[in-house]
C-alpha cells in the first residue's frame, strides 16, 4: 500500500496556482505575437505610415515637385503593403488560435473520461475495503493535468469519487460519468469571438471565460475575445485614418 503523505489543502492550492499560471503564461505568449505585428522600429507599420504622412507634407509644400510626388506614391504602396501583411498575420493568428482551442478542448475531454474511469475503480476498491492509494495518486495527477487546460473545482463524494465542476457549477465529471466540452461561436453572432461550452445529457451551456478563471483555454479565449479584437480594431482605425488623410 502506498502511503499518501501530503496535505489535500496544499494540493488544491498548488493545482489552483498552476491553473492561474497557465492562463497568464498562455495569454502573455500570444500578446508577444500580437505586439510583433505592430512592431516599432524603421521596418514597422508605424514607421511606414509616418513616412507616408511626411511625404504628403513634402508634396503640400512643393506641389509641382515630381520627385516628391513619386516618393509619395512609393510611400503609399509601402504602407498599404505592410497593412495588408498585418491583416494577414492577424488572420493567421486567429487560425492558429482556433486550432489550439479545439485541440485543448479535446485534451480536456480525454482527461475527464480518464478521471471518471479512475473514479469507478476507486469506488469499487473502496467498496471492497481496499485502500486505493495508487489510484488516488493517479486521479490527483489527472486533475492537475486537466487544470492546466481549464480550472476546475473538486468536490469529493462519500463513495470515494470526486466531482469536477467548471465555472463553479457546471459538472464536467460526476462519479463515473464525464461530460464533454467544445469551442463554440459567440452567442451574439460575433465571428471573432468564441467560448467554451459544456454538453451534458444533450444540453449545451456556453460559459464565460472570466467565470472559467484559470487554465490555458480561458487564457486563449481572453486573448482572442479581447486582445486580438483590439488589434483588429487598431488596424481598422489606422486604415480609416490614412483614408481620411488621403481624401483631405
């Protein structure tokens, strides 16, 4: 018999800390990629726009200078090219996010099923009066792994099983039964936003990423729904500003 020599409280705290760290690290990594799209320096989008606007000023001060006009046309082409490239990189980032979210949702489903299976083995062993310490260790490890993807709340039952809940009250695992999660589009029709939905007994419930708290999936959802959308809006404002400047 393997002796379980650890504090359940400390284990829960460590699992919670791991979930929180996973969300923060995941979001920070994506933010670095987003910042790269709007990088500064002489080769950045901002520098290209500044060069173009400065060339407008040169033409305004010397309207008959053909060289100044030629430079302006070149600057316009360069700025337009970099803006198209930035738009494409934002789209590519979204495609990668969608793939990651779906993969991680699949991992959660596999882990939830494993936890439900181990729950059954623990309940059987406990019913036979056998201390299932190795199974308890295995389940603890699985719970730590699932919390890397999405934070859960664990509630023990009298039969030795553990229930896992998402967003406070949505049952992911109950006894030997596991629900499934999927990534779904925003309920209000925003094609650039999505959420994690839990399906149990044929009913699907979409959960707000803020209610999900920690884990890689909430971190990715927050980045997609907030940060990436703000990046799109920024590029849109830049495009509008340039269009306005050219038409004035």
